[in-house]
């Protein structure tokens, strides 16, 4: 057990190598801030080591020391490695294997590192579906009732109740402060929740501003009237057939209904649950109309007011709506059976002679196949159908009598056929890669294919770093180049192993591979020629030439 | 369109190489009468029978269906899954073949025919594809189908559209069409068919050894084709030729209604009769101008 004061980042770096030798450690800190920093870093480092293996724990520690990475950077890199398998494999092979340093590896991937930071979530958050429940927190002792109003709730209130929004814009900050406004609003909501219409009316009579909240919302009523006028009469109500609006009072909603008939003076203070519900649903389905920061209440209110006004203006100016509607009505109201026959606007397709297509194509198709002298000659003479069918029937009965012959084919002929076919098939290796249908890589076994592709990507990576350090001007570059050259020369024997294994496929039909190997090694040999020349200048080492050894078959 | 679904444990229940082989044999009497080779119809049939037996021996669940392509009609003459008595396969096939030939003769309206005549390949291809569709819809477990055409008659020009439609339908259902040409000349139709559907096209040199060709090349099931090399033709030239002169062209005019190709601008399409609009004038001056400005800049 160790107890340490952790003043700086360098110390943490040195610590990480010790940490992953195993064992448990206890740290003491001066302040909470220090502890939090350390905790984050240790968590990131543990995750990092958990993936890449504990065997080479010194190397990452050394790398980290060089760079002074922030924890965010580390986490970012770890996340990138986690997401991309290929990247992780390369990282493991090169950085943990000591061929490239961490800095070099990520130097060519700056774009990847930058990219992620700027990703913003593309999804927009919708409005909450809860109706703001009027269940305030009340502690049983005192007479106080507390309402919680978050900016989200305020946004929703403004969207659902235009009268409140208008009142806010009018009263605040002229007549009353925001706090007072919301207190009054809360009082109104509380009164509504008690369902005491008489009391509501009484309070409204006293306080003019309160009355605004307690009365029915005129703006809403007007809006509802407008919407009803614009309903599309061609709407198919088939889906609603199952719903019973006649026999179920209040659409099945349970409500405590005060059965006393009230004076008409109290009517304006009555609130209907179904109205509230409909308005709430309409607002939620519409979604977020304004995209304003919710912090500033005034700007939210103004933005919503502007949107509503714009909508109104659009409606008024949209005279086309009436025309569209009447068009649609007349179209849907047609009964098809009663319509007369309509003339088609198009002329029917009439192809005079489909044989033209055939002739145009026939000429070219047969040229590459050449003249197959198979000894089959066509004798063009006129045969009567009776004769033709007769001879066919005779031949069939001949088989029925004699049955299958033994052997079915003369063995010599069969052998000739087989060798001919073998020759044909083995000659196709010269044509590999010419047909767009086939892919050489796909004809290899899956494991081999993946291995070859991985070798290819790792060689790409090594070559990238190799050529980027040319011209070699410093000692550091020289050592780097030597390191890379060694790594590259190690790939050749690995590939040899594959070819030896595949050689053991003795099927004569499997002739595709040597050509593939030849093609593949050409990729290497092109680079390796340059490599060989350059490196032999530096180090005087001769490189093995792969293609010779592999193209044996 | 209903696509056949393969359940995740398909390969546990059905091994990979179960195949349904549809064999279309050419029974055009005028063709068989007009060739002069060592391969008579009886020898041909006996080779095919031996081949069918070997297919059925490869796997207990293999199925074979034979369709005869006649001069006037086509018909199914053998279905291995419908047989009650397995020892009578050959007999029942031959019996049905004889009945088919009789029926075909009765439908014949020509008294005599010049040369080999044309067999109804489009009809038998369609019948094969219909059978395959039925198999697809029979449930999630079904063998993998392929079509083998043993064809010898020359290509009938009037069947072009129908055959191309059948080929595209086979391509969509991923059914390979293999072709074995036993006639004198190559068949452009079947070459196209095999190319488009990734099947094998072969014209045997030694027809005596037809059985050997069939078992070496055409007996491979679809699973094995992923790692076995089979003979492939060198390359196919499917370039279009113009309808007016039959010259091969690379650029030309196409009627947007019937897709016929012309090398020169015509006022009216000769195939479907639709009237063409104004031809686009060749703007050879504009590209030069563009090139010049880019050089200047």
C-alpha cells in the first residue's frame, strides 16, 4: 500500500507504469479537484491497458511521458480504437510492437482525431408529453404550496396557452416582475385544480391580471374555429369506425363532474379537461416550432408569438387553399363506375418485328467463340415432319429395348475428354482478372483472405511512414527507417507460410492461387524494387525477391 | 415480389450441396434428323439417363426434373420427387418422352421443314423457372436450384424477347443457367444466359464422351462452385450492332420507346414506328473553347 500526494501530471505518468504491475494502491489527496483528475486519468489508463494487453505496459507509459496527453485526448483515442477493429489491430501491431511510436501513428490520422470533437447530435429533442400536472409540493404543516417551473415547462406553457404568452409579453417587466407573474399564474392553476369555479370567479373579479389566467382563452377558441373551417372534407374516416362517440359520454374520459348547473356568469371560468388535452396533444405533435435557448423566457415568448403571427399571415394570404380543396373534393366524390371510358393519352407500343433485336446482337456474340470444329455438320435438306418424328420414335424405342450400355463411354474417349478439360481449366489462370464477375481474393479461403488483406494494410502503413521520412537528414529518421525496413522484411516469411499451406491443396482444379500470388507479389515487388535499391544503398542488405519463389505451379 | 427466405439454421437441416437440377433436353426432331455425327438421339438419351442417375446418387435429397423442348410444345417428362417406385425411373422417363413426341407431332402444322428448325427454348426456360418458383414458395427448406440446357438447335430469332425475359428472371432469382451445346454452332442466347446468370457455357469437342463432360463440369453443385474451377469461355463480346446495317457500333442513337439502336439519325423508328424529334447537334466547337480557356488560365 502506498500513500502519495499527487501534485502534478508527470507524477501520474510515472505512476501508470507502476500501477500495472499489479497490486492495489491507495492515494491521498489534498483537495477534491485533484482526486477527481486522478480518478479520471486512472480510469482511462485502465481501460486502455485492458484492451491492448498488459505485457508491454512500459511502452505506453514511455509514450505518454513524451507527449503529455490530456485525459480527454486519451479517451478520444481509446474510443477511436474501440470503434475501428482494423485500426486497433494496426495500433497493436506497430505501437505495442515497438515499430512506430504513438505520436508517429497518430500523426497521419490528425483528421480522425479532430473530426469527432465537432460531432453534434443530429437528433432534435421533442416536447415532453406530460401535461404539467398541477400537483404542487405542499408540506402538510404550513399553508405554503410550491410550484416548480423549469424553462422547459415555461416553453410548454407558452406553446399551449397563447393568452398566458400574450399576458407575459404585455405585463412583464412593465406591470410586474417575472416572479410575480409566475406567482399569479400558479395561483390561478391552483384555483383551477380545486375545481371551485365560484371561488375562481370571485378572485378573478378582484384581480384583473389573475382574471386573464382564469378566463377561457379567446385566442385558442379563434384558432380552433379557424382550424375547423379548414378541415379537409375528403378525409377518410374509415379508421374511426370503431370509435363510438355517441354512446360514450365524454369520449370515455373519467372526470369528476360537478353536477350543479351554474349561473351563466360563471361559465367563462369553467375549464374543460378534453379541451386541455386536445390542445396539449396538438402542441406536442407539432413539435418544437422555435429553436431558441430556453433560458430567456422573454425571447421564447417573443419567438413563439412571431411564429404564430407568421402562420396566421400565411393562412390569410393562401387563397389557393380553397381551390385545392374544391379540386380534391370533386376528384374524390367521383364514382368510378359512372364515368365514361377515358381515352389514353399514350399510343400503344407496337413492335413490328422483334427479330430485329436478335439479328443485331447475333453477329458479334459468336465471333470470339471461334469456329468449333467438333465434327458436327449440319446437312441442310428438306425433311418431312412425319419422317422426322418417326425416326425420333424409333430411336427412343431402341433405347428402351437395349437399355444403357456398359460402359457408358469408351474409357479412352473419357480420358481424352478429361485431359482436354484439365488443360482448358488450367489455361484460365492466364485470364484471371479479366472477367468482371470474379474476384481473385474471394476465391481464397476466408482466413487467408483476411490475413492477406491485413498484411496489405500494414504494409501500406509502413510504406507511408517510410516514404514520409525520406530524405533522411537526421539520425532519428535513419533509425526510424531502419526499424521500418526490418518490419517490412518480416512480412515476407509470413506470406511464405500462407503459400506453403495453400500449396498443399492438391486438387487440380484449384489453379487460381499461383496467379493470385503472382499478382499480389507484383504489388510488393514494385515497391520492393525501389525499397531494395534504396535500402541496399543505406545498409548494404539484399532483399529477397518474392515472386520467383512463389510462382511454381 | 416474393423473395425466398433462408432461415438461420438452414445449413443445419439441409446440407450445402443439395441441388435441384432442371434439365432441358432438346427434342427437336428436325435437328436430330439433320446432324450427322456419332451422337445419335439414343446415345444422347442414354448418356443423359446415366448422368441423371449419378446426380441422384450424389445426395439423397437431390432432385431432378427433366423438361423436353420440342418443336411445337414443351412438357415435363420426369420429376424425381414425384416418383413412387424408384427402380422405374428410366422407364417412366422414356415412356413420358414417347408420349410427348406423339403429342408434339400431332401439334405439327408444317408438312416439311428446311434444315434443323428451331426448338422452343423460351417455353422450356419459362416452365423451368415456374417450377423453381413453386419450389421457392413451398417453404423455407428447399434445395438450391439450377438449370442445365442441353441444346442443339439454332437460335430462333422470334424468341429473343421471351428468352431475354426468362434470363433476367433467372438472374433475379439467382438461378444459374448452364448450357451444353450439342449442335453444330454456338448459341448466342445460351451464351448470354450463362454469362448473365453466372452459369457455365460449354460446347464439347468430343461428343462421344458427353457423359464425361456432364459429370465433370455440370454435376458440380452451387456450393462447390465457390472453390472449384470450371471451364469458362475467354470473353464475350456483347457490343451492339445497329439495326439498319448490322455494323458494330460504340455510339449511336437509341429509340426511347423500343430501345432499338441506329447508327445514323432517322426520322422514324423502323421497329416501333415512333417519330423522333430533332437530333442534338454535335457541339464540337464548345469543348475546344473550353479547353482553350483552361489553358489560358
